[in-house]
């Protein structure tokens, strides 16, 4: 694991070293997730968390069609019964 010395600046901001930002593919304005694990703070790109979640849910997705389209059709059918 790489380590670098950093500082906390005004407003509680942490400066992430440029080398780390480059390795992680982060640019100004990107969203990151910040997690607290005991006395450690972990920062990761939000897109990596989304990708991990999509991989976990992929097994539950239908092989064809759209889950959103199926949900909309079900809701419309339920609405006609009311």
C-alpha cells in the first residue's frame, strides 16, 4: 500500500496528493466516497463503488429486457385496477 504525508487545511479539507489522484483517475469535481474504519479514513471514487454494486446485482438482472420497463408496466396495470 502506498503512503504519503498530507495536511489538513482550512475548513477541514484534506489535500490528496497529485500522484494519488492520477492513479485513481480523479479530477477536480469528481465525487468520492469517504468511509471511516476505526481510526482510518478511506477515500475511493464513487464510480468504483457503483461498479462494485452493479457487479453484485448483475446476477439478479433479467437476461433480456429492461427492469425499469417491466416495473412501469406493472405499475400501469395496477393503476388500471384501482
